[in-house]
C-alpha cells in the first residue's frame, strides 16, 4: 500500500501462472530476474525505493538461503536501508518460514 502511495506498482499485480514462473514474470511487486529450477530464484524489486533491490532464494545442499541485496542511490538510499533494516528482518524472516511451511505441506 505504501508503495502505491508514492506511485509504485503495489502488491496486487498477481501472476501470469499460479503454478510456474519464468524470467520476466511479475510476482506482486517483484520481477523474476533469474530462475534455475531447484537451485535459484532472483527477484528484482519494482517498488519505489531509493536504489535497486533484489531478493534471492537459493538452495544450498539441504538449506534454503534467502538473501536481500540493495544498491542504494545517494544518501537517501543509505538512510532508507538502515531505517528499514529491522523491518526487513521481520518481513523476510516470516516470508522464508511461510515458504518452507508451504513446501512441506505440499510435499506431504
């Protein structure tokens, strides 16, 4: 919602296909930048932020690793990153737990 208030795309863009992804697909306010089946998913943020942001999910052995990348633009970008860091820790922590729970429920 906050993203839409500043002219961004917002969360409600949906998906091309609920079962599969491909490079270039939209996933809420993310765009699939790289996809390697059962290995890696790299998402580019298409929300209004002072810089460029990516979110990566990678399978390393038996672990699912989630990494957020941010390339700040100027002082505003750096301030944004440090101000949002505690919130991102909560948001991304919940996101990875839900993803793991859903995958376990679906494979059971």
